[in-house]
C-alpha cells in the first residue's frame, strides 16, 4: 500500500472533530488565555532582588509546565479523536508519567528545527517536516525511545516531503486567520491542525505497516 494522504480531507476531518467538541476546546483556550493574563499581573518589583528573581523563575517554570500539560493533552486528544467523535476528560488522566518524555521530545524538536533555520532556513523547513510526528509517536507507541520516535517520524514522512510542506503552509494560513480573529480563532484552528496532523500520522503509520507486511 503506497503512503499518501489528502490534505483537504484531513483538514475537514479536523474541523468536524473540533465542532463536535467545541466547548471543550474553547474551555482549554480560555484556561491558557487566563493563565497568561494572570501571570502578567504578578508584580515582584517590591520584593528583594534575589527573592523577586526566584519568584519570577518559579512563575516561569509553572507556566512552562502547564503549557506543556495543555500541549500533551491536545496531542493525546487528537489521537483519540482519530477514532472517536467526542472525547472525555477521563481519557487523558494518565498522561503525567509520560510528560517528561513528551517535554524532551518537543524541546528537541524545536531545537533541531531552530538550528536548521539558523543554517540557511531550508534545513529548518526539512527538519520541521521530517520530525513533526515524533510527539505523536512518543504518545502512541509507549515503548519507543525519543531517538527512535524521530527516526520513525522521518520514515513516515519519506517520499511525501512536498505534500507535507504544502500541508504545513495551508495550516499556517489557517492559524494566521485564527490569530487575526482577535486571537480567539486559535481556539478552533490550533486543535483543528493538531487533529489533522494526528490523522495524517495514523494514515501513514497504517500504510507503512502494510508495506512491511507485503
């Protein structure tokens, strides 16, 4: 079975799943928004220098971890919604044990892509396309190491780099328009694109598995 996917179908699939779970995604977005707003109002200027620095670092770490909790939740939900129309919160209550591995995978992905962009931009685009499925692999294939998740992502993306590139361009425009709607459109466009990417990952994984059984 040849690896392939349809960009429009997967975007439409993501939109359908977001609409079916709209209030859930809006709630997640509002939580993240309020988290950012509340952190900006914390004033440590009246505290001694070292205390203020320590407090600011603590706030940064807490927000950093909370946003990764949101991110791992969205990626897990996206995987679940490739098989179901609605998601229940109890289905993502077992993610804390894998959170450190997910954080390391996401950080490594961002660093690799950033270094690629520093090296004349094009390598960054290539790395972003090749390794975009690594977070899903870490979540979906529990016994896979971080290094192996990048190798598997590269294998899934092989021979489809141009199509995945156009998918990324298309989703970038979708999220841009979501941002232009006073930022609130991201409550729909961000989960939409994550779900669409999860669906593509599942399709390519299935096709790759069948190609190895021939």
